[in-house]
C-alpha cells in the first residue's frame, strides 16, 4: 500500500579495495563501463562483450524462473527457448571470465561482488553472477527506517485479509494424512512452558527452505525421492558478522561509499577460504556503513562480514546460545579484533570511531534463523542447482508448496520472486496473468 519507502544509496555506492588498486562503483551503467575501460583500456572489446553477455544470461534466468510455476503448455516452449543460452548461463563464472577476460586484475574486479551470492568464481554459476551484476547496475537501495520496515509494512496487509503473524512459534512437523498436507504442528515457547498446537489449512506453504522442509518437517515415513540428495548437499556461505556502533559519522574519515569489498589478494578462491581469520588475520571482508537511515532516529552503524568455515565452530554447536564455553567467546574476541584491524589498515582511524561491537558467528545465525549450519543462503548458486527439476513450487506432497529463495534464487529480490511464483501457481493455470493484471490495476489506481 505504498507504505514502504526506498532510498537510493549515496554514490559511489560501492568501493572495491585491493592492495594496489581502489575502484569506485557508481550506480549508472554507462559510468561503470567507462570507468572500467579507463582503468583497463586494453580490455575494451572484452568488456563490451561481457556486459552484453550479462544481459543475455539475465534473460535466461527469467525463462528459468517462469518454468518453476507456469503450466505445462507454457513451460515447454519456455524450456525450448532457454536452451539457446543455457550452456553460457550454466558454466562457472571463472570458466566464462578465463575464456574472455585475459587480465587477472580485471577478472577480480568484475567478480568483487561474489559475496552477494556466497561462492567464489570457480564454484558459482555464471547466471547468478550475471543477475547480481544486472541487479546493481543502476545502484543500490535500502528501506527508509531500516530493514524492519519491510515486515512492518507487510503485516497489516496480511492481518487485514484475515491472516495472523505469530512470533516464538516453531513449526516442528508438517501434518500429512492420506498423502495430503493438512496442517502444521507448532511449539509455542513462553517463559513458563511450551505449548503444542496444531494448525490446519487447505494449503500449506513452506518458506523454511528446502533443506528444513524435506529433511526435518516432513515425517521420515513419507517418501521423498530426492530427500537424500538434499541432505547430502553442502551447506555453504557461512560467515561471521561484526555489528558496530560508531561514535560519529564514518564520513569524518573521508569515506564516501556505503559498501566496501576489501581484499588482500586478487585471488577470490583464497579470499573465500579466509584461512587465517581465526588467528585474527582475515584475507577479505565486506564493510557496510549506513548512517542516518531515519531522520527521526539518526544512528551511525557499520557491519563487517567475512566468510568462515562452519567446522571451526562445531565443537560449540550443542551448547546453549549465550552460555557457551569461555574459549568460544575468546575466539569471537580474536576474530572481532582481526576484522577491525583489517578495516583500519585500509581506513586509518576506523578503530577509534568504534563505540560498541558484537560478533555473530554461524552458530548465531543457526540459532535465530534455523538455516542449516547458519548458512546465509539456501541452495548454493552452483551450475548444478539450476539443473534440478525438483527445485520448484510444487512438491511430491499434495497440498504442500514451496516458496522463497529456494524456488527462485538468492537474496531479497529473488525471495520476493519466489513468493510471487507461489502465488501465481496457487491461482491456477492462468495465475501469472491474473496477478499481473492485478498489479497493473493497482499501479494505475496508486498513480
């Protein structure tokens, strides 16, 4: 209902920081191209091809997305159309770049945003790289008042139409009777006790992720042909996140960009491994500084994110959040200091601005989100992901449907597209056209 307002991130919205090169990224496609060509004039032809292919592969993703929920009479021609660019889309990002981009520094610059899809170029599908590049080609945006405004703007609309939004309710089982999903069993956790309740509905939609849905919520006696494949898929994209409160605006250090990708090497496979981060010596991190997001509640904050290996935290997985061994908190302190020092080397004086800092580990993410091993994303964005025909809205269980990122792709926008796909599917064979017509009517009324 037009209550959620978006603001453009100030320019340059991103800065790519390497040992001997800093590259500012502006949210304008022509500016971005010109700046790259100016920095790498010998690769002008290759860069033009690269941006053309990014557009082509992004269009392939649109076809792939539509095949996840449209009826067969539309799906088949879309699948035929998608074969034209499928090979190019489903190669790894490094395979594409190694073939067409000869300059290793340029290859690194072009893939600096790999953290947005959680895999280095050698593992990621070129299609995921392309849609991320295409998405940010006109800059970045954030919700006025902070990300919590997304939920605040959606909840009243849900409740207006008879829905309820419940917190502290953990779904632990999908109730299936005679092969049909009819409800969910829920634990309502309060300070005094835990109450078990069953909720019934004609349609059950899961946004808990494919891993949780198929391996935890559906009873083991229910046959799921691909359950073992899902259970065997690697959880990736685990990270630590250092939340920082600042004494003053970071612009006092001369920092204009809001998002910073900071690397110690041009080799992103090494940056991804971040081998020495537990010793307080990270090789890469992402720094985001969002100041004064709400004029009525001015704040100066930052977040530093770095990739880690979940295995390093497994020994504390069984312990209760907030009450783990002393060694765990000593490790958190060492990692925190290492990240602060890493940023401070690039931006001297950053450490003196810090008023408060708290580190979240993959165990923190696992506790609050129930994502397996605290992974940031669902199914990894490898080429194989887009070849599985069971990654879609419908499930082998009648009355049970999937939604969110594991239907579409990674990130906020793709999660929204997953929701739209499920809504289209549940509106019948012509659901896509029904919903698009409603969107157009709403936009005309709002205008």
